[in-house]
């Protein structure tokens, strides 16, 4: 497989475990739910961006970069992990962070923002909610280049073709675990944001003839926008891997759990985060995995699955931001 020939750094040595959620499944009274613990991936606090960064940082080093620039929301997990990878590789890192219409920058904020400081981000650039984040991040990149830096720019969420390979690889890891552990899933659920995680899994499961469906639960956009976005990311990764003749319809999304918008709390998200914490001792997050789990819980309650089905939830991380969303869980 060509993906094995593309260089990567290794930030997690072993496969992350797939665990059965016995008590959580029993409380819901439906299928048996399993969890893929990508919250236990390497780098500061783990989470899905670690897999993408294995490829992106290898490329940055190959290109002789001395500085990494990336961008995201004020509480971006992607920015935390990119910074962590830069620290580990001995590179400078500057973050371009966008305010939310409902949430302004606060110097004292906890969560990921506190970690940006602890990890020693070289500079945080705060931009207003109604500006073009990517354009601003590219302007920072250009300015640093004019000053003589060798900058490697990583897009939002690390969701370009190269970053997506991290989740093509994860799909193979899951299929190997299913085989070794005798697990046959009915459906796999994953958060769908900037799209690299969803696209990579879709491509890897297709290539590996996975016997189950994959459902992306949107965290920000309606289906009309999200399906196209993920399909574009998937096409980019497929080109990089020289895969042709892919069928249509590899991407399925559900947009019923976004609520009023990205990062905004919903009652079902709060219920989901509390229920998993109080039955299994596993922390989800308010922005991504809490909404995905809210979707899964609803699917079970609506009778979408049979009692004998096995469902896999991908835990993409994010709990390090919980302290910044504290009020929602009291
Ligand atoms: C970024 C992120 C996602 C979404 O992944 P994408 O590849 O951006 O779609 C899901 N969960 C967490 C915790 C994240 O930080």
C-alpha cells in the first residue's frame, strides 16, 4: 500500500484500544457500544489531530521548516496538538485564533488556551469572528517569511490530503483490531468538522472492504455543506494515494446534533458527556465528542439499532477544553 511509503513521525507507539462500554450500553438498553480510545493518542492530551500531525510534521521537517503556523478557534484542540508537536520537534509555533460571535478572547481563559501558554507558543494572533481566518493566518505566514523564517503552514484541523492519511491509517488499525478481537460492528460513528477524520476513515474503510457503515455526526455545518466538504478532502487524499474509480456516496452525515452552532452547548450534549462520565469514567468534550455521543444516544432511543448490534464510537479527544466550558456542566 502506497501510504506506507509516505514518511511520518511516530507520536503514538501502539494501537489505541477498542473498549466495550458495558455499563453505558446497559443504561441505554440497546446495542452494545464500543469506544475507540483515540483520546489516548500521543502528544499533549491526545486526540485525533495527533494522527494527522504524524504526516504533517514529517513533511514540515523534510521541507526544512523552523516555524509552524496554524489556525483555529480560541479553544482549538488542533492548535494545542500542533503546538505540542512543534515543541517536541524543536520548532517555533505561532497560532492564529479566531474569536466566536458569542465568545471573545479572554486572557485568563482555561482549557486549551492555558495549555498554549504552558507549552510556550511563540505568539498568539487573535482575530475577530467576522474576518477570514485562513487569509489572516496566511498573512502571518507571509510576514514571517519576509523576516527570514522557514514557515510550514498547516490548515484548519490539519485536514488537507496529507493530514487525512492519518485516518486512512487509523481505519486500517481498526479493521486489524476487529479481525484480531473477533468484533463485527454494524456502524461506526465519528465527528465531522474540518473533515479529515471522517474522510480518512471513509477512504480506509472502503479500501479495506469494511463490513459496516460509517456515519459522520456534524459539529458545525448542515449536511448540504458538510458532505461536499468531506468529499473534497477525501478526493485529495485519494489522489495522493493514487486511488481511482472511487464510487459516489462514501460520505454520510447527520446534522441534527449541531444545535445553534459550532462550540455552542446543547442539552443533549450535556446529558451525553455526563452519562459517559458517570457510567464509564471517560470524559468527552463539549464541542465535538459530546455532540457525537448525543447523536448516538438518540439513534439508540429511536430504535435505529438491534439489541444484538455492536456500534463503535470514535473518541476523538477534546476533554482538555472542558475547563473552559465549565458552567455548562454544573
Ligand atoms: C478536530 C476535532 C474533531 C473533528 O475532526 P475533523 O477532522 O476536523 O473533522 C473531532 N473531535 C475533536 C475532539 C476534535 O478536536
